[in-house]
C-alpha cells in the first residue's frame, strides 16, 4: 500500500500548501500550459516540490502545478504530464490526477495534442472528445485494486461526462470557436504511427490519435470524478499527407491555436464554478 500512502503524502502537502481543493482541475498537454498560464494569475509549484509527483522528461511539458481563482472558480492546472512511453508504470502516469481527486476535486478537463485521423478534420482545430479507444496495451488500474479509490471493474459507458461536454460546446459557440467532436484513440508511442496503423485507427472508428489522456480518464472514472477532454489537432496523422511527421510541427501548431484554446478553457473553467 506504499502507493496509497504516497498519494496521502501528496494530498496532505496540497492541503497544507494550498488549502481547500479546487472546483476544477485542468491537465494541460504539450505547449498548452503556457498559453493558459499567460491568461490568468496563478501561483505555481514545480512538480519536484510536491511529494512523489512524477516529473516529465519531455520538451514542452513544463511540470508545474498552477492554482488560483478565475472569476470565482477555484482552479488547479497540471502543466505538463508524464506518459507511458517515458517508461513509467501506468499507475505512476495517473498519480497527479489521483492526488487532485483525493484532495477533493470533482471536475476535470484533460487536454492533449493529437493527430487528425479523420480526413475531414484539420490541424489547428480543437476536438471535444466524445469517447476513446485504449490501444496502449496498459491500464492504470492494473494490479491490486485500491478499494478506497473505486471498484475493481468500473463502468466506462460514459467516460466523458455529458454535462461537462455540453458546457464546452456552449462555451465554444459563445466564443465563436469551432469545436469538432470525435473519438480519441490512445497509442503507447513514442514513435508516431505508420500509415497502416492510421488506416487501422480510422477503421476502428477513431478521429484523432495521441499518446496520453486515456490513463487519466480511466483513473478518474474509477474514482467517479467528472471528466471532459479536448484535443488540439496539431497535424494530420501519418500517411494522410505526403510528408513526415515531426514534433516541432506539433509545437508550432499548438503555438498558433493556443489563444483560442486558452479562451475556451478559461470560459469553461469560469462556467464550471457557476
Ligand atoms: N500521433 C500520436 N500522437 C500525437 C500526434 C500523432 O500524429 N500528434 C500529436 N500527438
């Protein structure tokens, strides 16, 4: 039960350092954290200062916890995350969101950068995740179940909460931001997919592909927390265009859409607290 006592350490620290849990927690993917942070006043801590928080080794994943109040809503933002492809155990990947949930946060917005599998979608668009397919060959609930957190076989029939999704769509409409909707397929990475793998993803019913989010969403559903997810489509997935895929492109497109992204996340945050 070492893992649970580590979670308790982290929660005790957050309670002591910050106080009451936030109304909403945001998980901000590649390059998206900075965009959000530039729009709100927040206090910050490096993950390395929080007991047992895993620290990412990926460029663009800063690894800071930000917190503050935006128009009345108390928020926390995980800026940067760890991934399975960094070689961590699945339950380590979800340590931070579990700590925020144990602290008492009930609502989560998980974001990521993703490749467009659906040919009708395009780089620069934002996609509200309606459902997911887990192709990571791993699950954060593997191993002994922590009965204090949730049940052995949690229901996953509505992993992205309808009320939270509806609110995201309303916010996007009001702001005049296009928000597509689709299924996110999670792969393990870190190599990008082959064209044949992308054809498979499309056949399976996916609209966007990425290397994150699904572990967090499973762990939070296990804890019966409410979750929404937004993908920032940074590139067409492999084999759709006649060009190779590079991480720099992912960062560049993120740079281009980060304003809209931050406006949408802020509006959603504000209305979640209302
Ligand atoms: N594939 C997997 N992960 C990604 C991609 C992609 O095309 N783009 C951004 N993250």
